C-alpha cells in the first residue's frame, strides 16, 4: 500500500511573518463574527469559514522553518486562537487539535513523515482529531487499535468528542498497536471504512463538529503512523502546547462576552430606579464590576504571553525542569481564563438586565460556550498541581490534560 498524498480543497496563501499571521487572523475574525450568533442559533456548521481559514495559510504557522514554515512563537499562536475564538468560539476551537497534531509530529515524527505532512499543511490540509472514547472506564484510555495486516495496518475503533473531524482532510487518531503502545494515525478523512457522524449535541460549542468517528477495517500505511506514547514518556512540550490553546479559547470567549456586555449596556440597558441616573452606563456599581472584569481580562492576556514564553523555552530545550515550568505556567493561565470566561458570561446578564436574556439576542451562547469548553480538563485538578509545584517542588505529571 502506498501512502496517500492529500490534496487541499482550494489554493492556499503563504504567510511569511508573525505580524502577517496576526493581521490575517484579525481580518478573518472580523468576517467570522458577522454570522457567529446565527450559526450557533441554527447549529449551522461553519464549513465555508473553516475552508477559508485553512486556505488563508493560518494552519501552517507552526510548521518549522526547516520544512518551509515560519514557526511562530507560542504566544502568537495563542493570540491567533484567541482572536478567532472571540469572533466565533466554535471556529476558534477547531484548529486546536490541528496544531496539537503538528506538535506531536514535530517531536515524534520521522524525517520522511515531517516532510510529507508539513508539505500537506503548507498546501492547506486541515487535520482534525479522533482521540477520546466513550467505551473506556476512564477518559484517557483507548480501545481503538491499529494492527499489522500483511502489507498494511488495519485501524478499528469508535471515537467521540472528535472536534473538527467532520471538516478535516486527515483525522489524527489515537490507537494502540500490538504492544499496547499508543500511536497517532494520520488517517485520510475519506479513506474507505471511515465514517464521521455529526451527532454532537452539547448546549455550547454547538458547531465544532465534536461527534462520532467510526473506523471499520480501515487500511493504513505504516508511514501514516506516528508514535504517540513516547511524547509523554520523556519531557516534551506537547502537553503545554495543547493546553495553552485551550486557555486562549476561553480568553476569546471571555472577550466576546465582555464586548457584547459593553454594547448592550450602552445601547439597551436601563438604569436601576434607585440609582437616580439617566444612563445605565453611569451606574457606579456597574462601573465597579465592569472595571474589575476588564482588569481580569487584561491579566489573562498577560498570563498567556508569559505561558507562551515558557512553552517556547521548553520546545527549544526540552528537559524535566523546562517542561515542568511550562506546564505549570500554562495551567495557571488555563485556570485563570476558565474562571474569567465563566464570570464574563454571567456578568453580561447581571449588568445588562432582563432584556439581555431574550432569545432574539442569543447572548447566552457566550456562557454556554464557556461552560461547555471549560469542562475540558477541569480547573479543580490544576490548582493542587500548581500548589504542589510551588510549595514542594513536585514536578507535574506529563500529560496533555494539565
């Protein structure tokens, strides 16, 4: 069996600098914002916007310079994800697994695999994911297998929470080999035996395509199989890279809720009768709460930047101490942005008043998106790890979930 070369859906631009990456992200975000509420309300999958996103060249911004990319800093990557998530939280979440798979490829792929897959990504190929399963007793155990069968391998299994798989060109899939070692299989989306079902029914992040993927005797070439387990058996930045993007998604959701709150208070809200004021925006209690949230949002931006620097160092010089420091820094940012996203989604209604709860405004999507996305790797498991590190010097576990 010969390894399949994936062709992009449309011609792809080449981004040549971090500044251009941010400029393109801002331009796309402005366009995506226009119909974001309608897409959420109608549960219309953002097929065309995502094709536009990957045709823009943003999907290739982490490709190493050795392979023709610009290898943007982690802070820039987080900025891009936050900008997209502020415009449409579902669109912002979809590329997270794409960039995660590229980081696994960077640390564990062979030269031939890196050359081939990075070339595809530079041409606009979109990577989805099929990692989690419902059938296992714990969230991170896998029953999906990829086993040798003559000249090729067979992939068998069933996945859920497969964010982005319905839109993707390849679906990086976690599966165990005959020795029980986890692999990441870069499966072509339209390979015979691959079935993607759009059955995600979450009340938030409604258009991420996070449903079911079924693999039935899917033939896989050995060159499409990248070791996965060893990315966590030794110190690598794979986990922190995954998690800082989740933090950036939450930060984007928080900004969106905050901005809609400001607009609503200024244009629709009425002052509380006891305030004796003509405008809701002059209420000192509203000003106080707005100022507090503005400060917390700014702190979230700063934490993402600091965490990005720590991840860059861990990528450049990966050892126990640098990876631990990156993991803790990212966990700190993730815990903060989780709480701020939920606070922003709630404060929007508290300060805007009853009218803001009308279905026609669909402002509840911000809280729904925050509540749904922040269930991914809960904060209650982050604070004890952070505390044990700063108090006792205990290194955090090496996982993609911290």
